[in-house]
C-alpha cells in the first residue's frame, strides 16, 4: 500500500486542478511517472526497461499488457480520488496490423467535453519516465517515440 506522503507526492501535479484539458493530460503523465517510481521500488519493477528487448528475461521486466494494466489502475485511483476534472479513464486499446507492427496495448483516457480518446503509453520508456499521451488515432496508426513528439 501507499503512505499518505507517497500519495501526496504522486497526486501533486493534479492539485490544484488544471484549467485546460491539455494541462491535465500533462499532469496525468507526471502522476503516472511518479506512481511507477514509487510502486516500482515496492514491487521490484523499478529496473523495468522500455519496450521488451532491452530488458528481455530480466526480473521485473514488464510487457505492454502489464504496463497498460498498471497505468489504467493508477489512473482509476486518481479518478477515484476525484483528481481528474477533464478526463475519464476508458478501456485499454490494442493496435494490430502490418503498418502498426506487432500487437500493442495501451491505457486510454477520454476528454470529457470533446470525447477525444488519448493513449497513455508507458511501455516505450524505462520505469518512472513519463508516458506518452497521444491522440488515439495517431497511436493506432503506429506512433512510436522515435522521431515523434507526445502531447
């Protein structure tokens, strides 16, 4: 479990609430990053490397199913504490196909006003690095962080 001090550290980017939805997406990425760092120390996943190849076979290495499940759980915790004003947590999404490469799954948030979906993808990065927050259409088209920017 998390201490009150750890929870305050994790949730501080979301307090006070953001005025703009884009600012809240950045705060969600920051909170997920801190949550990964704190939880990683407790669960032995703190040495998790981005992707699958760099850490293949190492203890604590996570794949995209692990990452998307954890990120969805973390965001549900934030939402459950009333910290998300502009977004709700949506079902995970998986992309397939020749263009997008191997199947890949991510956590997803929905902007409340527009209904726009955003991938919140921590799998590409080492434990504790901020996840990419990308419009789901771009993510499904095969987005990856090499040469790309995230919102």
